[in-house]
C-alpha cells in the first residue's frame, strides 16, 4: 500500500482537498488516513499513560507527604496541649501550696494575737492589783501611829511580797509551730531559684544526636555501623592515615562539635577485664599523634573510669571516691559558662565538674582500653 507523505496527511487533516470523490473512494481515504495517523495516536496514548502514571505518583507522594505533615501538625498540637497542661498543673499546685502556707501563717497569726491578748489581760490585772495595793499602803503610811498599831498584824500581812508568776507571752507549743513553719519557708526562695534555673537549663539544652566520627577513631578501635558504639580490639587496622585520627591513644571524637550553647549526651559503659573508659569533652586542637596528655591543660575535660576507681583529668589527676563505679556517664556542656559536668547516668549524682574558658570548638571525647571494653551512646 502506498504511504502518504506528511504534507498529504496534513492536507487531509486540514480538509484542503476539495476534490469530490465517490463514497467508496472516501471510505478508502478515511481508512488510509486512520492507518497513517495511528503511530501518532499510539505515541500520544503512550505519552498520556506516562503522564497519567507520573500524575498518580505525584498525587501519591503529595498524599503521603500531606499525611506526614498532618501527623506532625497533630503532634505539635498534642505537645502544645501537654505544655499548657503541665504549666497549668504547676501553676495550680503552686497556688494551692501558696494558699496552704498563707492559711497556716494566718492561723498562727490569730493564735499569736489571741495569746498576746490573754497575756496582756493577765499582766494588766496583776498591774491593777498591785496598783491598788500600793495605793492602800500609801494611805496607811499617812495614818497616825495609834491607827497603824490597831491593824499592825493586818498591815504586816499586806506588806508581805507575793511572788508574781509572769505568764508566758507565747506558749511553747505555738513557738514550736512557728519554728517548724519557718524551717519550711526559709528554703523556698532558693528552691524556686533552682527550679527556675533547672527548667531554663533543661529547655535551652540541646539533646541532639551524637555519633562517633570514624575519621578520628584510633586504629585499635572498632565502630558499629550506626556509629553509636565503639569497642577496643587491640588489633590495629590498616586505615588511611589522617591528621584527624588518634594514633597514640585508643580514642575517638563525637560529632558534631560545639562552639556555643548548652548540650548533653549520655554514654553506657562496659568495662573489660582490667579495662577502662574515658568520657568527656576535648578541644578541637587536642594532640592526636604520639603520646598525648590526658588532662584539662592538654584540652581534655573528662573522667577516667575503671573497675576499681575513677579520677578526673585535672593536672594532677583528681582521685574521685565514689560510692559506686558508674555504669553510665552523662555529660552536660555549658559552653558560655565554661562548664563540663559529668554525672552518674543512673543516679544523676554529679561525678565531677570542670571549669574552663573555651576559645574554639569542642567535641565529645571517648577512649577505651583493654579488650572487652565498650562505649555506647545512649540516644
């Protein structure tokens, strides 16, 4: 069958052929045109299918992302409710305790006033009695001797001093109540200050994800795939040398580093036989080659922990006599304040606090000794 040229197809489509043909010839022409246009139709359908699939995929992605966004918005709304509820409860509890304390103070105030009135009444009565007696005796003193002798015995009895037992202005029971309440109220300002500081510290402290930096890891250490755990192997791996890598100490830095703000992280410890672990903070410029110092003077603020003892990397080292060897260590860094605080992760008891003046970026610092020893970042 003869193929139509493109210009003929266009002419047929545009209706430019004006020659009138018979019915059979017209049918033949239409069929011929359909066959000629079919590749274009197939191409359009193929493109249509591709576009439809792409549209559906985009709609699916849009739907999925919209669901994620809705979930995030719902989570934010839930957190807003939690914050509002927490602070409302705190406010209610503070107001309730305030009312209790004020009520107890008012009650004590009333008792003090009552006992004061009773005391004043008793003392006033005694003063009145003594005043009357003084007046009577003054009058007797003005009488002639003959008159005084008549009532000498009576006058002598009146002149005898009666011991006045002074009543207590405030009863011992009330004094004890005041002392007890005073002991409770006295530390309130400090407690409120500490609570406020702890709340601010908690809200402003970054608890971001810390990972181990393989570029800094000693060849004798093995890092987990998720870079959250490091163990001592004792076998130096064949790794490319790098100025970042520790080669004189089985150590590794955490990532990221910090040059401002408050940050915290926690490490679980597993000590091998005779092994130990070091946890803390190191300056970016800490020595990484050869025999390096492990002290604050060398840019390392850390605690070294073994089965038997724990000491801080001061110069000289500080032996820390702890009630128990911690199985985990929490690190709290306050860059602006120049503080590195290390805590027992289980009991939250402070282990040691370093004071420093940071001048550059600092990094989480870890070291592991002896086979079987392992550190794992928690969180």
